[in-house]
C-alpha cells in the first residue's frame, strides 16, 4: 500500500510509522489522520495472522522535525472576518485526535516514539502517548497551544500533569516555551534523551527486544501501570493478582522459567 503523508512498514514484528510531511514539520492534516487510521487498522488486524503479527510500534518523523501538531494552513481564518465560519475544533478533536490517542493506548503492543526534532502541539501529545519516548538531544517539546488561543489537547493535559506534576505542567502549557529534550528527560516527561546519531540505533534495539519478547506480559504491564494511575493500593494489588494468574498460564512464562533454569536465551512467541 502506498501513502502520501506517512511511511509504513511491518517487518519481523516491528511496525514502523514515519510521519512524512517534512516541509510542514510533519504537521497533521486530514490525509495523514486517515492514513494513520489505516495503518493502526493493519496493526490491529495483524494479530489474527501470527506470521505477520506486529509486536511493537515505532513512531518517528521524517526530516528535521517530529510533528508540529495540526497543520494550521487548514485552519486559516481571518481573526476579523465576520463572515468566516469558524472550524468546529471539537468536531476535529472528536474525529481525529481523540481516537488517535485512544487507539494507540488500546493497541496490544508497546509503542516507542523516536522524537527526532521539534514536537509541538498535538505532535508533542503524540510523542507523550508512547510507552517509551526517546528524544534526540536537538529535539524539543512545545505546548504551542496557548500561542494560538487553545488549550493543550490530544491527551497533553493528562500526560503533562501525571508525568511532571501541576507546577511544571502549568508552566509548560501557559508559557508555551520550548522544553529541550535533555530537560524533558531530567523532569521525567520522557524515558531518555540521547545524542542525535544514537537516536535510531537506540530505538531500533528496543524495538528488536520488544519484537522478540513476551508480548502478552508487555500488554498487561501497560494496562496495569495505567490502572495504577487511578487505583488505590488495594485495588492495584488485585489487578496484579489477577494478571499474574493469567500470565502464569502463558507459554511465555513457562518458556521464560525453563530458559532461565537451563541457562539459555528464551524463545518467546507472544503466546
Ligand atoms: O485544529 C484542530 O483540529 C484542533 C487540534 C489542534 C491540535 C494542535 O496541534 S494545535 C497546535 C498547532 N501547532 C502549532 O501551533 C505549532 C506551529 N509551529 C510552530 O510553532 C513552529 O513551526 C515550530 C516551533 C514547531 C518550529 O519552529 P521552527 O522555527 O523550527 O520552524 P518554522 O520555520 O516555524 O517551520 C518550518 C516550516 O513548517 C514553515 O513553513 P515554510 O515557511 O518553510 O514554508 C512553517 O510554516 C511550517 N509549519 C510548522 N508548523 C506548522 C507549519 N505549517 C502548518 N502548520 C503547522 N503546525
């Protein structure tokens, strides 16, 4: 299948999605949203075909930016234009941005985001929606929304407050200053910041690890960690008990223990 706004491959369990509108810093337009929906569908369907099953999703951007959020050329209205019919941004969020994050969160595989350059607006939100976000040293995160009279969306109000606390989340949202990747890592907003030339080798090694790892344990880990954001300890201990009961029945658990005892590398299948 060929795409105009993204690149997509699925090989050896690794689904690679590259946002590909470099002249506009990979900002989102309707075509890009549609194409992303298509590939998320392919990833979801791949789970019914074990031979082509995606076991990790790696997202990055083409060119010097990661993603600059909504393409503002599609939002061009004169501030003074009395006759201009304003775009219903709520409808756009409902159609495009909300399902994007919901679907990513529900994918049954880990998601790695390689932030190769500036991540602004909904582009920053997309980067934060991954399970593991690694940024190049030259990259930055910008909650650009207040500069155009909006609030952080695409999950950013949630991701920011949960990851860096209210004081920093509020400062990022209201001041709309670029946060360098190194500071984002220091603050715990992302997993790591690496030298630019190390970005792709780092995430590719992680992707390989996930593609040959115990996939069921990964998906249950994502779910349990997210549940912990709203559960109390007693509820979370129940989540852990129930999940351990389930995973204790899995092939990968038996294989993991057998391999440990035999001092060999485990051959996980994701089953
Ligand atoms: O609308 C809805 O549906 C609701 C949902 C909204 C979600 C959102 O994401 S709202 C926020 C939208 N994004 C922004 O406000 C960010 C706008 N961009 C910037 O602030 C800056 O471009 C950056 C800080 C990201 C990067 O700055 P810099 O100096 O590195 O690059 P630049 O020169 O500004 O941009 C390079 C080119 O990309 C430039 O085009 P040109 O002059 O070379 O022809 C620029 O216009 C274009 N570009 C960058 N961001 C966007 C964009 N074009 C359209 N839309 C963009 N968002």
